[in-house]
């Protein structure tokens, strides 16, 4: 009974020691039991699903030394939320990612409770909004890595309104638009969504009335006119949160105020009387009170003062030739206006100089133009049918150009008529400078066909008119219109260049007159290497042209070609002109490449010849690691145009570098910058097996070989080799037969290897032994204790974990197969790839115990087994008693002492002094083999904590 109690108490004590070990600081992702105070090393972590995991509101942050801790998720909040492209039902939200954005697995954008975009990216379009409504927009940062299946979130929010809808059209009634009192009411309909204010403007051409701001759907404007068209603009506004007001698009409508009776026309005059007509001119009414449709004219004979008839215009023109009048008669005219609703009740009366002329001769007959060239044509005509006179006193021939300006005037006079022609009696004659000397003709000649050859200019439309002359003066006109032909242009001359700039200059030239027709000038800039340029300009009157888009600091010769439909002619080649220098363009052939070792090689050549823009003197090279101060170098230009400049820089793997290079010319102008940002590539970690000539997993140090596990010694430096980049993963691979590991080249290959459970189910191949956090736990163990040591190697027991109930995809150091030969490979990975050590081994587990199957020996075996079992039971009880006694003897005054282990670490092997044997303990909280065998104590003093148990064992129950 006493021995049974001792065994029970010993087992409890061992359990307590195991709990005490777990109660010590457990790193993140380390195994934990839960329910134990201070079980996890991080105060912001707790035991979740048997692993130390950051609490809600915290995420797992990795330090530079491969350690990790829990930090508040507020560090993952985005900043700088802005909005753009704001429309009525959508806008774009943008944000700046947090400094530690690599810990954010995604972003959600949420507005109020009815809208959300999952896994959004900045910028993100938000749709389905209500026009004019204000929204609280949240950008939510998500962290899914800290605890798979349980997402940590934090958010930043900002308010933004959607753009208001455009208001509806104007709905004012006719009475609303009655401006008899000078006022009108503008009404309109609301647009969709939310609006807090409307702004209304009234436009009369370029004159604006308003604006009027109102929260309602109507407003009043003053001092407006009847029957008048106005432009109305209505804009909606919403108060944008914490920002400027947000306005809708503008609804533009045209309104017309109520039509009233128009006023009479103004300022009527009589002019250009003939023997049967008078031309009337007038101005429109000051207040038409609507749209004038036409004008009415009452014709009154001054003798009887009666209305002879009423004439009218066809439209709104303010001139009318009133015909059907009698020669030599005075008339009075009354003018009325008509709009779309009314005729004016008042009129404008015109009576001054409103007398027709005496009877005029008819127009000459058979007026014709022949023999048209670029410089003239022949004119011919014959006498009128009736001159209403005893004699034809002669003709007036006029030629006018397209501007109605007199080009030529010729007067023919009767030399043998009884009466005489007096020029002073003739009206509408040209300036005397345009008139040829008077040509005398006899009655017989005037009665015959007459001709005239006109000398003119090319490509002009001329109007020819001829009138006969009787005692009443000039008669009715005969007219003919004709265009002269084009001709080939003359040769341009005096071609020169002025106002020279770096990419343009002005080309000047001269050309002889007259204008040959529709003239096109082609200005051609010729050069030796650069592409020649041509510019066309239409119009004979042009004498210069600004040529643009030229190459900087380049020589040009210029020609000018004049062309018409008839032909073209080119000037002589001008002198040589050079454009001014300008800042150089970008350098050519710029590249950034990996160099030998941890270096980057940068190279470039001079800008392309057309991009140099000047004479280059030197190059400026600027560089820095992102966040560091910039450094710069200056390199002088090389005489060889194809010379390649190169610079080699030492870099740190995975660091981003900024590079900038530009040319500088003799005018000290800085050229266009070539800028690139490049991350220095990580390379596969350095293989210390080769560089130091060491073994990573020495076979000679194999120990503690059992059926399902054995202990090896690992070279710690192999797993810490970060010269070529930050370490992303480390571990051990075990294989039995198929040891072809060529496909494991990068981190993702290593992270997707078979687990122990997957390997066990398949029974062949190789698998990853270690979990992602195994080396963190090793580091944690090595760094604990009262005295830190420089650890170069450490022991690791393969097959020491119980993995049966873990998920199949979780890495675990599960039991090995008995009597099996294993080869081991150490792995260290960075972004540049994975380094695999040599294959070490074979490492062979102990064979399984042999079972005797001979049925004839069963009785003897049973007896021997019972005897041996009893002997072992007695030995074990005594060994436990001796072990506990020795531990208690070494305790003084309740303080723990250990003469051999000065670092305070838990020993791995206990020696039983009574029997001279070793009992090996597996400590899952601390990896085995951190120190050499000579450093282990005979007993572990750290487990002697239960004084009651010790007293019981020593003195008895």
C-alpha cells in the first residue's frame, strides 16, 4: 500500500512538473493547454485551440530577429481617405495603405449598413448610391493570418455625399410668366434623391439676373419684358460633410414671357426711288412684346390722302421695295409691326423724299461676257427696247468686284444728239479715279451692238452692269456676273527665318502680285538626319508662318512653294538656320541588373541623337535606399557617342533603391530624368557547407536512438544565414526511399510539402518534419535563463511529438517507423529561393521487439514474463523513491540549487544513482540537446517543488 501511494504521488509530481513547464512563457503558435495563468509569453495573447494566439484586437507582428509579438490592429488602419469622380449614384474612394500593409490580407469598403465591397482595392468605385445622400464610408483592414478562421478587423471612416440630381424642367404657367408688372415667377420640378437648396439664374443674352438661392421649387425675377425669351438655369445643392458645397449639374430651360401688343417700327426712310418704286428702310420696335413675324406698309397718295393699297414683308426684314407706283409722284408710307399674337395699334409714318422719278429708260438688251481669261474678258450689249425718250444720250458701264467696290467705270456719250449729257445729273457713279475718259459715240453707233474689253485680275467674281441714259437720267440696270480664271503663281522670293526658338521659328517670304487664285503655300524644313517637316498654309495674302515641332539644336534649310489649281513654283533654298539648344532628353539603354554578389549594376548611354538637343557636358547619377539620404555622382561625357556608362553599387537584399540619372548640357540645363525604383533581389542563402566546410547534421552525433525517435545535432548557423535576404522559412525534411528533392526550389514549394500525417497515410516518399514556428521556439529556449550563451549547435529529437489527432495539413514532428533508415536534409529559404543541405544519413531507428511465436514455449514464456515483470516493478518503485529522496536532499531552506546547471535550464536526462542507469525524459516545451552531455545534472533541481510529497516519501504516510 505504501509503495502504491508513492507511485501515485510520484506520477502527480511529474504531472505538476509538466504543467509548470507549460506555465512558463510559451511563444506565439506554441503549444498550450488553456486555463493556465500567464501561459503565453505575450500579454496580449491567449491559448486558442491549443496554440498561443493574439487576442481579438491584436495581430501577430514579426520582428527582424524572427521573433513575433502581438500589436494592436489599429496599426493596420488606412489613412488619407479621399473621394473623386463623385456622381449621382457612385463615387470613387481612395486611401493610403498602412505602413505595415503586408500584414493586411484585404480591405472591405462599407457604406452605412446597406452597401459593402469585399476585398476592395484602392481606388474603389462605390455604386448604387442615392443622389444627394450623405454616407459614412468605412475602409476596413482585415487580418486573417493571426488566427485562421477568425478575422481581425479595424477601420477608418469618412463622410461623403453623392452628387445631387439635376433638377427637372421649368413648369411656370402663362400667368406666372405675365410680365405686365415687370415680374415673373419661375417654377420647376425636383430631381431624384436629396436636395437642400436650389440656385436659379435668368439670362438675357450675356446679361444675367440673379442668382436666386431658395430651398423651395419657385422664385421670382423682376424687371423682365413681355414676350421675351430668357434662358433659365437651375442647379441643386447638397451640404457636403466637412467640405465645400456639392452642386448638381445644371438644368437649362428656355422660357418666353406672355406676348402683348407690339410697339410700332422706328426710323423709317425712303431711298433709291425709280420711276415705279421706292425702297423703304426702318428699325424694329423698341418693345416688340413678342417675336416680330412681319411688317405691314400702307401706301398713301398725298393728293387724295387715301390708302391706295397695303404691302407687307415676307419675314422680319426691315427693308422693302414698294412697287406699282406712278412716275414723278409723292407718297406717304405707314409702317406697322406684327408679332405672334397682335398687330401694333400705332404706326411709323414716312413721307420725306418719298417721290418716284420720271419715266426711266428700260435696261439694255443682250448683255453678254465672252473670252474669259485670268486677266480679263469681253463685254457686249445692245440698245434697250424702249428709252421713253426721243434720243438715247449714252450708256454707263460699271464693273464691280466681290466687295461691290468699283473696279472700272466707262461712260459712253452721244456726240450728235440735239440734247447733251451732263454728268452732274447722273447718280450712283463710281469714284472718278476708277473712270475711263468719256467715249463719244454717234446715234447710229449707240443704236448698234457695243463691246468693251476689261483688264482684270485672276480668280475674282466681277459684276457687270449697263444702264442707258435718257432725259430722266440713268435707266434700269442690265447685269451679268462672271469669275475670271486662276493662273500659276509667281515664284516666292526672299525666304528667311526669324524668331528662332528651340523647337520653332518663323518663316518669311515674298511673292509678286496679283493674287493668282486660291493659293496654297507649302513650307518645307529640310535636314540631314531628322525627318523633314512640311506645313501648308492657304491664302495668297500670307507672308509668314510659324513652323513648330522642330528638333532642338538642329540645322534646317527652308523652301516655300506656292500652288494654285493651274500650277506651282518653288523658291530657292534658304540659308542654313539652327534651332536653339534645349534640355537633353532621357538617356538611352538605361538598365539595372544584378551584379556579382550583393551588387547592382547600372548602365546607360547618351540620349539618342535627336534627343540630345544640345552639346552634352556630363551626367548626374543620384541614388539611395528608400528612406535614406541621397548620394550623387557626376560623370563627364565621353567622346565616343556609343560609350556605355556603368556604375556598380553594393546593396542589401530585399531593400528598395531609388535611381535617377540625367544629362547636363553646356548651358547647364538639366535633362529629362530617367527614374526607376528597384528592389535588390534576394538570392538563395549562402551554403555554409561549402563556404565553411562543415556538416549541418553530423551522423557521428546521432544519439538516443529508439524505435520511434532519435536525436540529432543541428548546426544553428545554417538556419540563420541571412546574407542574401531575410529568412522566410527553415526546417528539416525526412525521407526513406524517394529522396528526389529537386522540385523544392522556393518557399511555396517548402510550405506545400507533405506533412507527417500525409506521409504516414501514403507510406512512401519524404515529408517536412518541422512546423513553421519550430525555429522560433528553439530561439526562445536558447535565449531564456539567467545567463545567455552563444549557441552554435543544438540537439533536435525527430519523432518526439504526438500528431495523431492534428489536422492532416498541419506540420508535426510525428513518431518515426521502427527499424527504418532515414535520410535528413536541412532547409533554409528566403524570397530568392530555398537552400537544401546535403542528404545526411542514414539515421536508423531501433528495431521493434521480436515476438516469440513458438506455441510449445508459451507456458515457459508466461512464467518468465511474470517473474521479470515483478522484478521490474520493484526496481521501478525503488528507483522512483531514490530519485525523489536525492532531489529533496539537495534543497536547502526551500531554495532550488543545481551545482552543474548554472543557466537555469531544465535538464534532459536524469541519472538514477542507485542503479547507475539513465532515464530519459521528453520535454515538449524545450527542444532537446541544447548543451553538451557533460552539462546535464544527475537530477533536475527545478522539479523539486512539492515539499509535502517529499516529506511523505521520506517519513512515510
